[in-house]
């Protein structure tokens, strides 16, 4: 053995030296990764051909090895790390020669490119990266971030440490709209750092809060890190649990686990939301606490600006607190009493499949023992009782076609059980009422005749729905019934919107907030997957940026506003009407709905094209398109290069060697802690893209193949990488900030300022480690 090292160990060293050398050489990282794979394979192949690289493999023909097998030890768990005294045999690391390995690598590269880049299942999810990048860069280049920072400074500035808190709030906003760490740190560094220094803020606090808040894009959805991790986590978790089930003696993961081994990007977005908000709150609390103990280093700042009329305390309590509580609380109460709820009355054609036992009990003895060990004896006994009861009743009831009488009875039962008011209609009118009550509190001296007319329309609409609308009423008929109350409500809402638009805070914060809620709400609520939601966000960002430019030019933005409303109308019509006009029998109201939806679609496209023209005319669109193409191309090129590097590592057994080392530890937490430490230190020299595409596929089968919740594992990795990107002296966020900080701010200031936030990150990781329910609670409540 060369230098006393195994041939596989030397091969791994060569790969990592080539990788780091390529990255440090100055070549674009996207190309350096693929080049490192090719060069390292050539070096390893040459050394193997010279007989220098020798792998000390376990002698599978030895009596000791066969004794372990006879004792029931699985062959996959036998390794030189766990059983170092087993006899070895020397063999080349390319058992069939490097030529065969290269041929196999080329074939795998073509297959993987087809699966993951060109036409595989994950390509649709990866397209969300393009849309989210476009959305974030559009919001950044249109100076919407500048408006947010200015406005938040006026809100929080009068508080001790208020400017720092405003940076955290805007950082969370930008994280939820861009998901790009570098862009967020640079933007906030350019906009807020000079302002904070000018108002005598400590350089340490200013730089620390900017760098930390900028990295929230790593964790707060829609995060590109979560999207990319999610595309890998789903495949890794599924395949790892299938392998785990096979080792346990079961046929598949569904039998062994009692549930499907799946995890989606949408579910990971749900899991990441609470931890992301938690970290933002910890940042804000630290900034506020720092200001309380060091008032001279984080003074309160009063900014000029209008925030609307002065209101009394009673008016604020009435319209800002009591009214929302009554409206939202009333909606929840009515929902609990089934006054508001689902009105779905689709008649079933077939019966439901009868419920099966909570666990599959018709399994072999080995699988039974493994399942009892996993789920516990009580769960197995309960499943056995359920299975025996089902068997005594004739087995699991299979689905069958309903008779005409059964269909009529089933339909009538659904009609009788339906709530008087539909959930969607109730939520829509409650939102309109909230707009009007907020405007009433914001402008107490204004003439609110239109406001009261609108609120009357809300009440009448709900009453009309109860009295005249039944679950069997068609969408067209319902629209005609509530048309007058709806018109009154919209009349009042329009008037109130004009009042709200005069408030500077709402005018700046509300549009991006609505965009973020629309994107995240559609994903978290399970309405759609990340790709269409990302497309909606990208289109909305373009409309928002164009409207802002038109306002700067003192030109009318009605076309953009009307296009936005056309999108809303198109979505509402699509939800409430059947637009499939290619059927044999299409009702008149569905034809009308199709025409309205198609007209809205055409006008929305016109508005989007017009918005693009406005941005192009103002020289905003070309840099947005170039930057989006640059970032997206880098992502996909790194994806291709990382596949080449991964296949090189696999070809000489490096991946299997690393996994054997990790599996040699009996404690699952120890293995995960080792992986987290390795990822943390790799984060000093590798960007998140390289770590996701190079390291995670190697360690993924181990960390996703145990008992840990895959959502928790993924979020812990994301927060860990976020911590790594903040840690001196190599944190990427620190380099981004150093590049835009003025000369008066030294690197020492940046390093000292970020240390408390690194400790906050470590505290956040510890909280998630000991309380994993913080990650899993939201997916459990929302569901898929």
C-alpha cells in the first residue's frame, strides 16, 4: 500500500485534491467540478494500471466471514471498519480494469443527464429554480428592496436597535422572495450599511445583522437550497428506506414502515417555515437586547414620513385588534359548527375500499421481528387484532360499482351533510371585510359611507348564500344570486383600497407581501407544486416591478393593475367552473365562464408583455434576463459536473467506502453528527450547490436510511450550511459583505460582528436537535 493507505483512500484524496485545486485555480466552479472529475479519474487510472493502488478487500471465502453470515449478520453490514480482524485479499481498485469503469461511467453519465437534467421526474421541480431566481432578481433590480428597507426603518427606527430589527425583517422578506444569499447580502449591504453607520450604529452590529439576515434565504421558503435538496432528498429517502426494508427481511418500505417512503419539496417548504421564522426572531431579539445594553451603539432613529392619520388608542384597539379577532374568530367558530365548510357533492361511482389494518401482518417471520422492533409490540398486536377482525368480516372490502339507487342515496347524503356556506366564499368575503375595517381605523375622519355599504354587502352575501344557495346550485346561478351583494362589497373595498394606498407602509409592504403569500400559500396549502407557484411568483414580480417603474415616470399603471386582477379572475373562474369545453355536453354557464377565463388569460398575457416592455424600455429587463440565465446556467452546469465527479468516486468504490465507515457506528445520532460536522467544514470552501450535488448523494443513503424523519434531516442540513456560510474566516456571506462594505468597516469588524449570530445559529441547531417537532409540526397540521 502506498504510504500505508488503502488504494480507495488514496483515490478519495486524489479526487478531493483535484476538486479543491480546481476551485482555487480561478476557473469557474461550474467547469472546475467536472474537470476535477475527469483529471482525478485519469490520475487514478494511471496509478491503478501501474499497480500502485491496491485495495485491501475482505476475503469473502474465509471461514471467519462465513461464520458471521451463519450467525445472521447481514453481508451489507460487514466491513473492515466494524470487523478489522477479518482476512483480507489485495485487489486493484478497478476490479475489471479502468477501461470498463470508464465505459460504465460514460453510460451512467448519459442516463443521469437524461434522468436529472433533460427528461427525468426531477426536471419539473428544477424548473422552479429558474422561476424563483427570476422572481428574486426582478424584485432586487427593481429597487423594491430599497423601498422595503426605507419603510421598515421608519417603522422600527424609533425603537432601540430599530434599524437592526428592520434589516432582519427585510432580510426575511427578501429571503421569502429571492432565496439567493449573495444577492440579499449585497443588496442590504449597499442599502442599509451606510444608513446604519451614518446614525452611529456599531460597525460590528451593523455588519453582523446584515450578513446573518442575508443568509435567511437558505432556509425561509421558497428557498433554492430547499428546492435542490428536496429533489435529492426524495430519491435518497425512498431508495434508502427500500434498502433498509430489504435488510430487515421485508418486501418493501411500505410494509416495513407502515407508510409510503416519500418526501416532496412542498412538504419541505412546510417544514422549513417555522425554523426560518424562529431564526429571524432570534436575530431580532438579539439586536433589540444589544441596543438595550448598549444604547449608544444602536440608538433609536426618527425618520420623516407619513403613515396616515393619527388615531386614538380606542380606535386602534377597535379596528386593528377587535375587528380582526371578531371576523377571523367568527369564521373559525362557524367552521367548527359546520356553518362554513366544504360543499363538495360529487357523486361517487364506486364504493370506497375498506380500511385495512394499520400494519401489514401477512409477512415473513424475519420481517415480523423487524417490524415489532421498529413499531413496538403494542402496535403489532393492535394491527393483528385489526387484521383478524377484518378477516372475520370477509376480508378487506374491495371497491365495486354503485347501483343507481345507491348513487342517488350517496349524493343526497352529501347534500345533507354539506355546510350552508362554502369555505372559499366565506374566506373571500372575510378578507374583503378585513380590508374595510382596517381602512376604517386608518382614516377615522374620512367619509365612510362607502365602507359601511361594502360591509353591508358582505353580510348580505353571506345571508343570501345561506337562504338562496344550496349545494346543488351551479356556480353561475350562485354568482347571479350574490351579484348585488358582491357588487356592494367590491364598491366598498375599492374605496377602502384607495384609503389604504395613501399609507406609505402599506403601499410598499403590501404588494410584495401579497406576492409572497400567493406563492407560499399555494405551495404550503397543497394547491399546487413549486413549479407553477414559482411561475406565478416570477410573473407577479415582473408586474410589480413594471408598476413601480410607471409610478416613477408618473404614468398610469392601470394596465398592470388590470392584468393582475385578470389573473385573479382567471384563477377564480377556473376553480368554480368546469372549463373543459371539449366535452359532448357543455352548459351555457360553462361556455360563458370559458370565454371570461380565456379573455382574462389573454389580457393577463398582454399585461405581462406590456410589463416586460416597460422594464425593457427602462433598461431593467436585459440585466434581469442576463443574471437569471447566468445563475440558472451555473446551477445546471454544476449539476452536470457533480454527476461526473460522483460517478468517478463510485467507480473505484469511494462512495461504498465512505458509507461503510459511517455505518460502522452503532449510534445513529453519532453518524448524523459526524456528517453535520463534515458539511459544516466543507461549507468553508464549497458553495451550497457543490455540497448538495457532490456530498449529499454520497452520505445521503446513510443519513436518510435510518429512523430519522427525512424532513428534519433536510432542514438540519440547510440550517447547518447557513451556519457554515456565516462562520469566520471563510464564510461566503462575509466575503459578499466585505466586497460592498466601505473602507471604514474593517474585516475585523465583520468577523467580530458575526460571532454572536453564529452562536445564535448554533443555538437554533441545538433547539431543532432537541425539539424536532418544530420542523414536523406544520407538515403534520397542513398535510400533503
